[in-house]
C-alpha cells in the first residue's frame, strides 16, 4: 500500500506499482524503461482510460536525496486511480506516464548509506569517485561544466546518454515526440517552477505562455497554506546548466510545456524535510500540477 506518513523505500514503491497495476488493470500498464548499472529496473506507470490522447510525462527522484519528489509522483497515481470518479476529467484529457523513482541506485544508496547522495552509482574505474549526475547527462547541449571532474556533484558523465537514468526518460520523450502535452521533472528544493532554458539565458519562443502557466500553478499552490513559488527560467533563476532533462524535452522532443519543480526544502541543508511535511507538500503540489496539465492540454 501507499503511505504519505513516511518516505517509502524503493522496493516498497516497486511493490506498490505492482499492486496498483493489479487493482486497476484497465487503467494502468507498467512500462519497463531501462535497467540501471546495479541491475535495478527503472519503471513507469502508464495511466490511460482510452486511446488516442497526448501524454503527460512526470518523473521523480532523478536526484537520489530529493525524497519529497516520489510522494508527489505517488500522489498523482493515487488521485488519478483511487479518486477516479472525481478526477476522471484529467484522464479524459491526457494519458499519464509517471516514473516515481528515476534513479533507483542512487535512491537506495541514500537510504542505506548516505542520506545526501545526489547522483547515480556508476563506477568509473579510472576515478576515485562514484556517480554521474543524470540531470547533466541528456543529449542536448551536453557538457560544458565538470566534464573532466568525476568527483563533481554535477559530473555529466563520459558522453550524452551514457547513463540509463537519463536514457530511460529521454527515450520516452523521443519515442512520444510530438505527442507530449507536458513534461514535469520533480526535484527539490527551492520552491521554484523552472522552465527552459538552462543552457542559455535566451528565452524559448513560448516563454510568455510558460511563465503564465507557471504563475497560475504557483497561485494554486499558494492557495493552500501560502507556500510561495517563483516561476522563471533555469538559467535566469539559477545558473547555466547543460544536458538537463527539461531542456532536452523542449529542445529535442518538441515538448511545448516543460517544467522542473523544485519542491519546498527543510531539515539539514534543505534536503531533509521531516516526513510530517509530505502530506502538506503533496496536497498543494497536486493542485499546481492539475492547473498546469489543464492548461497544457488546452493548447
Ligand atoms: O540542477 C539541477 O539539476 C536542478 N536543481 S537540483 O537542486 N534539484 O539539482 C535544476 C534543473 C533545472 N533545469 C535546467 N537547468 N535545465
Ligand atoms: Zn534535483
């Protein structure tokens, strides 16, 4: 079963996906994406109530330590299935591909050994350090920073799509190119709604729509308990970043609405919010996601 009272472990989430798939065979399909360096399956759950619709792609925990993200993916699944009657409209509008744990190796390691692990667990024998940042490994303006520093927290790997975690989601973005209404990368932390680009400070042609839709989602979130998000481009609000998922979705897979959510932080360094925050965060975030998906599906 799913719980929002604590952070669920990788195996529990895999089991929950099987449970859901058994309980709702007509609405769900398990999609095996890639197998990681350590042999774990990266899985998506596809939710659909009829054929012929565009797709929402959402992934969570591409960065291992960002534990608030999987609950948001799980909330999406429970809302769409357990509250099917009241949320049917959302499955009439679009299909959903939800990937609750995009980086299983890193996620498991963040439970077993190092709570603040970010990257995957790829071993490079020529380096003293483990792991590639999968959100620097996408095949769109790859490289640029830390290419020769495997010890960096944002090491982009030996080449574009060298990592299964980026390939898993990137492959789905490409395979469904032209047919994706919106891509949502769920991260933490910072209370930010980010849109492309990250690789340049130039704006994409639809930046006004991306900004307006982001602001509307932020207002839906704010209505709950006053959690204040800022909407803007990654390069504008953060710093230049190369080879990230949201840029790839828009730049290579022609996804018109592409966002990275930085959920609220908490605890040590912002990456360790207490479990008591899960329910408030997923509740407010779900409303923001619904607002975005409705807007994207209209266009
Ligand atoms: O740096 C990242 O990958 C994301 N922030 S995090 O703290 N979760 O690591 C932001 C990615 C935003 N998108 C782009 N830079 N394109
Ligand atoms: Zn992240």
